[in-house]
C-alpha cells in the first residue's frame, strides 16, 4: 500500500539527483512499507536512470550459485544486445541481465570476477547516459554465506567502491533486520561510508486519514488505531474485516499474545537465565513505549530477532515492533510475570 509517503519519496528522489556518495540503509520496523516505498521510487524515477531491484525476500540462498542466480537474470543475446535493450527500455529488472555464457563463467569463476564484471557493466551504462541504481531488499539472507570468507563483507566493500570511490551507482540496502545493519556497519567499517533512512509506521493522523478514505467511520478508524497503530499491513487487513472489526482486532491481539506467552514459558523451562534477563527488559514497556539501548545483549538479541522489539541503530532506541506488540507484551506480562 503506497499512501501519503510523498515526503519520504521526495527525499529519496532528491538523494538520487546527486552523485552517489554513500550506501543507504533503508530500515524500519517489520511491515512498515519499506519495499512498497522503494517500488514506488522505481516507478517515479526519471527516465535517465536504470534501476536494478534485487529482492531476496523468501529466497533460499545457501550457496554462491544461489546468490548469483538471484543477482543476475540470464537472457538470450550478446552483451551489447542486452545493453542496447536495457538502454532502450529504461525498465527496472529483477536481476541484472547477462548472456548465458557470461553467467556460466561467473559461476565457474573463470575469467569473470562478478564484482569486476558488474563495475564495468555499470560504468558502460553510465557512459551511455544512464544513471544506475542498485536496490537490494532483505540482504541479511546472505549474512552467513561464506565464499572464501563471508560474502556479505565482500559485497559491502564493493558497494563502497560503487558509491564513495567511483560514484558509479547509488546503492540502497533495504531490511527490517536492524541488528544486521548494526553488525555490518561496525564490522565492515562503514563509518562515513553509509547512512540511514528510516521508514516507520504511519503516524496517527495519517493512519486515520487512510482508514476514513476507505469508508471507515471515525470510531472504526480509532478502534483499528488502538490495536495496530499505524502499521500499514494491518490497516489494509482491517478493510477485509470491517463487518467483524472488534472481533478481528481482539483475535489478532490474542494470537500475538499467545505466541509470546508460550515462547516465554518455554524459555523459562529451557533457558531460565535468558528468561530472567528478558522479563525485566519487557517490563520496561509496562509504562514506556521506548527505552535507550547501549548494548546488544542476549535479551535484546532474542526480542529483536523474534520481532517483539525493534532496535533503531541510529538513535540507539528499543521499542515494540508496533502497537500490537506493545499490547501483547503488556498482556503477556500479566500471565507470565
């Protein structure tokens, strides 16, 4: 759902109007609309850009070959013919189009280093008057993949070269996994080479405006907000459940609360030490909606990885992934605590 994101879209369009300088992390809570925003960017971008949108969401990537099959799109034709087609169409591709012969060389690691090939590919595009943009969605999928060392650090070194060193291409890394961002930012030494762009849930006024625009009464819109805040995915789902709105809202909260209660009770049996650390952390949200976080300990790691809490690496804040999680935490603590 793309709705009332003109401010964020305007910032991105302004960003790409300048020469590349930094990798940009597009981050935010789960289901906050990051992918929708970047998809809209590809539709609104000027005709002198070529956008490569690589989406790793839901892809099983367990090897170098798997990753290359996502990164590249094998097509018929010579390199020159594919480049001419790309220049003519101006379309965003799901993968970077290459001939089958080139792709085989990349897979076999013969004569074709994929990063050298990509750099030359993007340089030729730029020399022909096209400004490349590379968008990688859910890159954390390959965070543990090793090819002569962790692939992720080789990728980020390459992204630094594309942005800060050669100014060949804008690079956007889209993810809900803020712990992945924090780890890569520090371990890949990205200070001064990467920036953050937060895509958050809608504010109250925007969420209510959307629901009312879809035919909800003010009272119905307020009810949805009271359970889900401005989480776009639930605002859209609410449209399907208007006839039993209160029951659907309450049932969704019960589902989330049940999962959390069962998870915590299981942890109390299997890992009592971690349980003792998580309980006071969650208790902080009985009367707060956000807390400062200066250390990623095991309790923080578990709650963020399991989408209970969201960690904002820029502000060093912890908060629930959304209003639904905030309410679920408070109900679960009444049962577990």
